[in-house]
């Protein structure tokens, strides 16, 4: 049975998918990070957007100065006890759904700064989706973390804070 | 670079007999002064000897010894590029007269010394913590403060 010309045109120019999958694809292709550079990791975070590494290829290069326009918070550097309430406030101001990448040893675990001033891991303050190891992680490592996050979004895995809330609800 | 004024030690010692002791130092004239004479010496240095700038106020914690802390002042004379260091020993329950009325630039260094060592500067216009949160417990640079942080997990 042959197709008429209109059907042939449709075969060539249409792709079929589900609305949910399409939504996830749009979401993962435009993860806009909020700038939260706290230490030397921030230098690597900045260089990830330059032409050599070009994070724009993955749609995540638009660093927003306002948390209200951001989906992702990259905590780059050591979080001091004094900065922790500020970080929490900025995270709470971000619209949902939102993700957090803990970049580097200091943000993930306190790193070498085992002293009174530094929070021993930013996951005590905000729920973290991806931990990027390194001291500091090089731009490729951060990009790999962002790609892993995009994989999670594409698979439909909810952000960590939603998973924690769901775990808290189930008896 | 070394344009210090070594004669300042004799001038000070003739002005304040028995109040000052010279301390050996390789870089600049250093004098130890008792706490009651501190403000007189500092006023003399600023008004008569043109030490118009207070570079920094530092604290050292000598924990086992009796006057536990040592407050160190670095002063600067901009015409001769001369520097001088004044030291004074402070016990844990003593307060130090503030030099902020003499040099407004000593305001924040004194707040820092109060924040991290708990030295109280009498006559300071605004003695609050400067680095740590206002509700912080203790003074972290003291020798008896815990070295490592509190692991929450």
C-alpha cells in the first residue's frame, strides 16, 4: 500500500515522542546554574563556560546572578559557618524543580579544612544531587557532573530534595 | 627599605623612664610597655613623634604563662618611612585601653582581636564581632579552643 504525498512529507518531518519525555529533554537541555563560587573551585567553574570547554554545547552556560532564574546551584568551594544560612536562603529562593552540584572536596566533605569555621560537607545544609570530586575538579570533571545530572533528568529521577521528601512520607 | 629610626628607643626611654623595655628584634625597634602606661606612650608617639598610622593590632596567646596574652601594635611614620612595634602583656581578666580614639584605623583590627581572642578594648566605639556570626561561642584563635571542627555526621 503506497503512501500519498502528504503522508510521505509527514514521515520525513515529524518525530513522535511523549509529552513527558519532550518536557524532560527541554529541562535537561537548559539547566541554568546559579553562581555560587566560594573559593578556588569557582575559577574552574568559570573556565567551564569559556570557548575552550564551552559548556554552552550542553545548554548550561547561562550563569544567573539571581536564584529566581536558576535551576541548578553549583556550590564551588568551602562553605563557612557564616555563609551556610546565606546558601540555604539562596537555595530556597530557587524555583522548583532545582538541583545542587557539590563541586570539589571542600563542598563535599570539608576537605582539608577540618576546623571550626567550615561546614563539613554542604549536604548538611542543602540536599545534594551530584558530588564532583577533585581539589579542584578540572572543567571536564564539572562538565561530566553536569552531564550525569542531565542523564538523571532525562531518566526522570526526581531531584534529591523531592526524593528525601518522598522517603520521609513513606512509613 | 630599612629606613627605621633606631634613636626612637632612647627618646622614648628618656621621656618615660622605667616604663619601657627594649626587646631584641631584627627588623624594627621593638619596645615592651606596661598596660597602665600604654595610652601615654601611644599618645606621645602619635603627637610628638609623628607616628600617624596604626598599621595593625595583633594578639599572641602564650597559654601556659601568666599574663596570658600579648597585644602588639605596629605603628608607621610616613615622613621617614619608620616603623615601630609596641608590645604589652595582658592577663585573661584584664582589658586594654583602646587606641581607636588616637588612630581611627585601629577600629577594625581591635574588633578582630576581640572576635578571635576575646581581648576587651576599653573605650572602643563599637566593639562587636567582625568575622564570626554574632551568636558565636568562644574565641577561636585562643590556644584552648578545639583545633578541629565539629563533624556533624
